[in-house]
C-alpha cells in the first residue's frame, strides 16, 4: 500500500461516517446507532446500521459492511488509494502517497487537469459576472428566467469571443489546458476551445469540475459552430458516465429516492428553479447503462423529462433490462407536447411540477402514446390501435406486467382479451425467433428486492471490484477487494448468525457485542472456552489480542471481521450480568452432557475412579445450575446467581478436570 498506515488510521478517525453515508441514503438515529435503507440493495424496511462511534456500517439484509473507506470504494467504485485521498481531503487530513513513479505521474497528470478545469470555471464565471463583453449573455440569461443567484449556484460563465483570453489568464501549463480540452490547436497556434459561448461547468458527483458545455447566444458574434459544444473526453471526463447537475442534486435524490433526467443543461436549471432540485442531464449523449448504474446509487425512481418515445423499441428493450438489472423504476414526466422543462419553468411552473408529480411508468406512457394516436371510433381504427399497442406491450420482459397492460388494451379497444393474448404470444414468438427484433432477457424469477450487487454490463462486477480466484484467500479488511459490497458479490463465510442458533450461540453473540460496546463491563467476565461456535471463538481471540476494535478487525480474516463489524452495529443487551449468566449457563449445560458421555465411556472401560469423578462433577454442576433455574422464582438473590456464574466460569476456564 502506497499510503502509510498512520495516515489511513488518521483518515478513518477524522471522517464523519454518518455525514458521508447520509449523502447516499437518509439516516435516522435509533438508540446509539443510525439506521436507514441500504444503498447497496433494494429494500423497504431499514436494515442498514451505522455505528458513528466506531465509524463502521453493516447491512443486516445483504451483509455489506466496513468503514468509511470501504463504503466510498463500494459506492463510487474507486480504488483504495483514491478513497483514502478523497476522504482525507474531505476531513482535512494530509495524506502521503508513496506510489511508484508511473502511478505518481498518472495521478499528478490528473490533478493538473483538475486544476486547469477549476481555473477555467473560475475565469469564465468571473467574466460573466463582472465584464462588459458579457452584457448580452447576462441579458439572454435573464430573458430565460435565470437570475444572479441561479448563475452563482451553477457557476455559469462566459467565454469571450475570439482571442486567447483563457490561455493568457491561466496559470496552468499549456499541456494541462490542452489535456483538459480547454485549448485547441488553431491555424495560428493554440487558441481557446470555447469562444463566444455561455459556459455550463460539468462536475463529478463529489463537486470537482471535469468538463464544460458551451451554448451560443442568439444575436452575439458570428454564431460559429453548433448551438451546444461540450468538452472532449479526457482522463477526467467520460460522457457515458457523467451527469450534469448531479453534484448539486444528489442530496435531494437521496432524500426523495427520485431523480429527474433531462436532455439539456437549462432544463436541469429550470427544474431547480421550480423546487425540483433532484434533476440531472446527460452531456451530449443518450442515456447509457453507466448512467443508470450511477443513478441507482442515489435513487430508485428515474423520471425521464424528455420525449422518451423517440427512440422506440430499441430504447424500450434497454430501459426494461436496466430497470431489472439495477432495480430501478423508470417513469416519464407528462410534459405538454413541444415544451421543454427549461421553458416551462418560466411559462408555467405549476404545470412542470405537475408533470413530474404525475409521471407515468415507461410502459404506461408508451401505451397511452400509441392509443392516443389512433382513431378508436370505428372497428378498423380500434384493430390497428390494438396491433400497435400489443407490440408495445410485448416489449416488456415480465409476463405479469404484460398481462395487466393487455387487459387495459382490451378495455380501451373493446376487443376480446383472449384474441389479444394470442396476438401477444405470436409477437413474443416472433421476437424469440429473431423475426420480430431482439428480445430482452427474461425478468428475474428471484424474490422481489433480491440483488446481486453493483454490476457492469453482462453481469461483470463494477470497475474497482476484485473478483476472487479459486483457491486464493480473500483480501484483508482494508485492502482493495470486495469488502463493503453486498454479500452476494463476495465469498460468503460461515453465517455469523445461524438460522437456528443454540442458546449458547445467541448468548455468545450478546457477550461479544457487549465486549465491543462496553469492554470494561465485560473485562474478566468471559473467556474463550465459553464460546462453542468456532467463528465466535475466533472473534473473542481477536478482541482479546488487540488494543481496540479496529485492530481486531484489521488483523482477522474476512469472516471474523464481518462478524465484528456486524456486532458493532447491533444494540447491545442492557445487562452484562444477564449476558454472562446466559453464556455460562449454556456452556455449563453443554459441559454436563459431555461429562455424562465421559462417565459412560469410563464405565465401559472399567475406569471406576474416572466415572466417579465425572459423577461428582455432574452433581456439582447441576447444583450450581439450579441456582440459575430458580432465579425467576426469586429463591435466590441476583448476587447468588452471579457468584454461581463466577464459580462455573472459573471451572470452565481451566478447572474442568478438578474434583468437586
């Protein structure tokens, strides 16, 4: 690892894990923990827990676990080093990186591009706010309803016409400016790439600017080039995985669970202006699976605020597959025909809000479009409408969904649903044989909400996830690997909480949880022989041999680490005395059974002395256990119970062979 251990520890200690995770899923304090919906799998009841004191999280639904570093790696798909550096910058911790020459050079180059882009954003923004040559641009923005507050919120800018204004003003090197797409080679040497355009900075989700979008202003200059121009792809900017406005909207998306996807930058700004601050836009490209994967980290409902019917069947197949794969719901805003959100935000803001509020499912939207275009007043028109509608319904991969919409078509066209079902089956057969276009993959037959972790196209893991190789040991807790991801995306250890746990296993979990949450209360009161479950015993050894919980986690194998993180995110039992008594009682009860077996073996071997010794121990254990059994009746005070537990603990911890 290129980053020193002490820097990693400092980043972990300084990072507010509740604030970090709260940017991706709302958290609510419940007792000593924070809980919320898991950002790694779909669920309706919160099973995700965060221990703010220890800086650890655990999902009781999918098993995702770790600390702030593993969370950022899992949710953003970044490397271990990048996660530590980003969290260090966030929390004000200086992180040293002793990377090799090649790695250092690549990192330094990307940092130079980031700095160049930051300079450009600041330069163009200042130009728009304060320079005379931007007067027409300011006037145009005001005519579109964009005031100074909006301009500052989105850091809009103005690229002056002609010349090399940015080149002359920037401190970054010519190579960095060119590498970031800010400078191009002209006939007479390098020149600014953006000239005579309003500038829309494009940011990463974490707020770093990575690209620019430029719009010509009507009536200003020569109007050279297309209406919109975007930065080219660079080492810090890829169109297929970047969304305009996400750095500003992701908190609202997390809070509402919904994201609005627009076509243009001004559409996003219009959504913000009317109070719909959960909007994003693609950057000169159509929606891709990378966009869906990115959005699924923040919200589960994706509302399309553009003409979602334009791409037809091919787009439908992709959307339905992405819905299934990423467990999101795609809906379409009911916008007036010919209106875009940017204009509607000024002309009729209530209608824009209503369009988003009443968004229809993607199939419902397409079906209504198909039927609205038909003439249903006569039999021929209804028949044609039914044929078109059945073709639309056939695009959906789920049989149950298709059947329900088919009934709608039958009702609206006044045709027999069995006839339409035959048409539908024929359309599906044609798709399967290839005569009717490609068929999307069938909908998953797994339980609702089941998820197999963040996946790339074709089912591969996301970039940044390391797949295990057969026979290899899993990576350490804090090294690059699958930690922090849903349980199904990494090797599954022995269950830490068996489906049918014995009293001893349940008491063992409680004892370990208390040892984590209140180590002083459990000091000297539990010992390794009390734990019969191998995983719990290994966890006890890890805690007993470490200075703190994090050291125990980092020095243990994957299964033990996960158990410790899980227990750190449980509410510990209220009474250490009750936990110790339950654990000792369970282990002593098992010991009595073992002594009975030992006595039988001794008698069979003719070893009367050993059989007699076992019998005396059985009698003594049972007498002590009777104290526990009578606690509920009040025959013995609590002190007598704890004293009996102490005697049994001493015996179980090393005196099993002594005669009582």
